[in-house]
């Protein structure tokens, strides 16, 4: 059995050229026997940094909270340690990011669509490990009416599935829980937000890429692109798998496609990042983003 925790995130103003507002959702997938191990390690981390009871790790700490006032180095160190603990616990992750600058759908419609894409990756991971799973989401923003609507829409995934996967491995409807009581949901917040920030070209995300990569699920060819990280729409953004992850090919239907810079002085039509990462200098043209 695996316990899967999901949360959403976004970036309104990416630093990379060509990107519009980013909307994202991500999952962290825990082996059942590592749930308590992770919780105890996080409790130890909280004790080490003096974090008070009742406060949660958040990518964007609440104004006036202990975490917001603790200083940048404490926050950076805690983020890195959380990802290291996740790696030690065998956690696998998947994040789906939608660029509204390329496909300007209504945000609620985007959120529903990318949740379906994420669900497909959860089902495929469970097929790979030959396990069953339960999915727990952070309580959606808004009131009880919005919460009920979200649960109703999510129910379709676990009863009908999508065009590409059937609900064979997730054993019950997606349930919700408040993240302040669940450290595993706080990790989902970190993974989703940090990955989105890295794609957006923000330093606080780019500096975590080398800790995020070992957690991300991979396809049969060992690649994260399209598997542990999915960018939508794919073709205009495909070369970001090179600039952020350092991958030099993308696999589709068993065929490998080269991504990243070419000897040609011209990018292929629609390939916005083929020969440049879109970042201001001096960060630009640096594979891996860090």
C-alpha cells in the first residue's frame, strides 16, 4: 500500500521569458511503512530548529508566523532537510505544470484537467510498484461549497478514470485533510511549489533541483520528463526538461527525441527554449538550472 498526498501551487509572474502564469498540482507517494519514519524525522527537525508546535512548514509562510520570521537560512535549511528525509524514506513524486501563457484556459478548468494528468501518473506509479494506494489532498481553498464541488469532480477520477488510465490501483475516492495536521501534505506543498518555482526560473526553486530530481518518478528509460514532471502544453516547453533537469532526450511511444540546444542557429518553430533557457544573464544557458 502507498499513501499519496497531493497539493496545488502556482506562479503568477515567472522569471523566464515566454512563460505566462503557471498553475500546478503535485503528489508525494509514500510506502506505507515509511509514514511514521517520516513523521518522526520531521518532528526531530522541528525540535532542532526550535519550530513551535502547531505551526506547519509552508512554501509561503503566513505573515507574522514563526517560519516567516525565522530568517532565510533557516527556511532554506529546513526545505533541504525535508527533501533529504523524503529521499531516505523512498518517496516518489510527480508534478504537472500548466502554462496559461500558452493555453489560457479558465483557472478552475485548468485545475480539473491537471488533476486528471496527475492521477494518471499516480495510477502508473502504482502499476509499476504493483501496489494499491489511497490519495489524500490538502483541503481546497474557499468555503464548504467549493470543497464539496472539488470532491465531486475528483470522484470521477476514482470511479471512471481518464481516457488513458482506469481506476485500478487507487482503492477509494480522494479524501481531504488539513495540511497543518499532516506533515506529509506539507511535503507535497514543498515539492509542488519548489518544482513550479524552478520551471518559473526562480532561484528558490532552482537551488533545490538536485534534491528534487532523485525523488521524481521516471519512465522506463530513466527520464523524469513527462513522468515525474509534466509540462503543458508539451511541445513549446519541452526543452525546459533540458535546462531544468539536464535531460537531453524526451521519450514518446518508445521513440527518443533530442531536446536542448542544436548546432542550428535557429530554433524549431514553436520550440521556445530550444537554444536558450529564457533566464536573464548570468543564469542563462546553464544546463540543470543550478
